């Protein structure tokens, strides 16, 4: 191997992260359960039934307060104590690795652990708050992974069980996939995400392993525009949608077959804002006057593993996914989209 | 109905600008290619000394970006004294670039009107 290749490999090694192999304490996302409720169920199903992994889905787990925290609605100490309670629940359940479904939560857990490293007195204070409020103690997690990290880690195992690769069955060409990584995944702490902030790899790794072609479009690293208060305050929503619009305009020349995102908010906004832009300006970004389907990575994994699209909850998307299902050669019953499958 | 409008983008996409004048100037004065934007021209510029907003180095940037409106306004401040050419460490004939840019701009405007 040439010296240059070794140097490149050494450099790339810095952009990798350790992802635990098994035994995860699962942290659900507040908004993903509302927007795309089947995604988390699909994740648990894939991890447990397809990959044989152990996850603890704790009914006592609550919000991390992330949206309220980033909107200045709760004080930092409240957020810290709530997350300390999550660590306590994990400790009590006998787990050491966390798999976090939400990018906001993932960023916040990471931020607090980093804060406690820098300011141990803050950690001591929070431990006291938690003891006073709940009589609980906790160990900090050994490994924190976003759930997309775990799917990325086992992408080849999923590929081995794949029944429908990301290939257009009519042309035989790989599907063109544009990815979007949530800002709080690696932009705050680049070493905590696969590929860091500059070279996002977590989704493109899945796309490549499952037969698709990832597209590195110019605004790939741009924010989707959710930004909490950008969206939560109605007067600011024009700014929020403008960010998504910038991304759509950037990806359109590559004629993507679908968008995949690893953040609950991003997947939602890249889907719903297409409807808003169509209604406000009459612009659509996909083929034949349609939108570009926007999937979560669990839905993408579910499709390649042969799950029924309506069981995966694809009817919850604003942009119709049928053109994508047709391209992949997936059989579906149109009526089941709204009535549900008869078991 | 919506309570908000889609905000207009504030960004300038230089790739969409017409680079015709830059190409013409480069053909006539290839020494522009070796400019390293050190700013010696700006430091010695008499016009720049009198007009704090005039910056001969920025003219090069505007020219390369195809930002012609601003370039035209700035360019008229040059007195063609040639001190910038004298101090340039890379030997760029800056006065000739200014003359060529003025000429190319006039031609470009008469062609596009």
C-alpha cells in the first residue's frame, strides 16, 4: 500500500466511532413516535428478530426535554436531571450501552456527558438533584450510539438478508439516494458521528451496502430548517421552509429516487415541506409533478428486508411513496394503505 | 392561510454569474493569473488612500466572481497612476487589467443592452 493510501486510512480512522455490539438500552424519540410511529417498531423488530440483538425498550423512559431545552422553555438543570434519571433507569436495568432513536436526544446526551467531563462539580450537583427527587443513582453509559449508527454497523448483516435491493427493477440501475444527516448528530461533536460533520457516512454506508447509489449533492450538509424555534414560532416558519427549499433545489438536478434522513425532525420536514411549497408556490421536485419520497433509515432497511410498506407506516408520509415502491418492484395492495392489513 | 411566507434566499451563487469579462481580461492580460491577493497594490494605492472604500485587490475578487455592478462603480475610482503595478511582487500588470476591464465592461454593457 502506498504511503498516501496509509495516510488516508489513518485520517479516515479519526472519523470513525465505537459502536457497541449488543445489549442496548433503547431511548425512544418523542416526535418520531408521532410522525412515523412504525419506524421505531421496525427498528426493534430488525434488531431483535433479524439481527438477534438484545434491546431494552423501557416504558419508564421519558422525553429528554430536548425540544423544550433548545427552545429555552426548561432550565438546563431540569434537562440534566431528567437525563440523569434515564441513566439511572439504564443502570437499574443492567445495561451499559445506549441506542438513542432521536438525533436531538443523541446530541443532548452527548453534550451533557461532555459538560460533566469539563465541569465535574455540575455532575455532582445533578447527582444530588436526582437523589433528592427520586432517590436514584446512576452510572454513566459506556457507549452511546444513535440508532442509525447501529443499523450502519450491521448494514452488511442486513444486506445478507436483503430481499429487495435499492435497484430500479425496470432499468436494473441502482436507485439514486440523497441523504440528510441531522445537525445534532455530528455537527456539535464531530467525533461522535460516523464520518464526522464533514464526511457523513452513516446513511451512505447503508445505501451502498444495499445496492443504491448515494448522491453527494451540494447542499447535503445544510440544515433542514427545523431548528426548533425556527419552526415553533409561526413567524419564523418562512425561514425554516426556505432551508428545506434550498436543499430540494440542490438535489433536483440529480433526479433522486428518494431522500433518507436519520433525524426524526428532518425526515418529517423534508417530507411535509414539499407539500407546503407545492401549495404556496406550485413547485414540485420529483418526476411527473410529484414530490421526492422522504424515508427514515428504518423504513429504508424495512423495505430492503421485505417488510410490507403499509406495516412500515409509509402511508404516514405526505409525499406518496408508491412511485418508489413501483421502482423497487414491491408488491402492495393500494386499499391496505388506509384500511390496514387484514390479519 | 399559512401565517408565514417562504423566506427569500440571501445567498449569492457566484457560479450563476457570467464570467465573460474575466475571460476577456485574462486573454489580454494573462499576468492576472499569478496574483496571490497579497494586497501590496491596495497598500500603495493613492486613490485608496483618499477613498477608504476603494480597494484595488477587491476589484480582482469582484472580477473573478462576475459581480459587475459593484465592479463598475469601484473601477471608476482608479486614477491609473500605476503605483500598484510598480509594487506588485508577482509582476502583474494591474494598470493594464484596469484598462482592459473598463473596456470589456463597456463592450459587455453595449452588447447586453
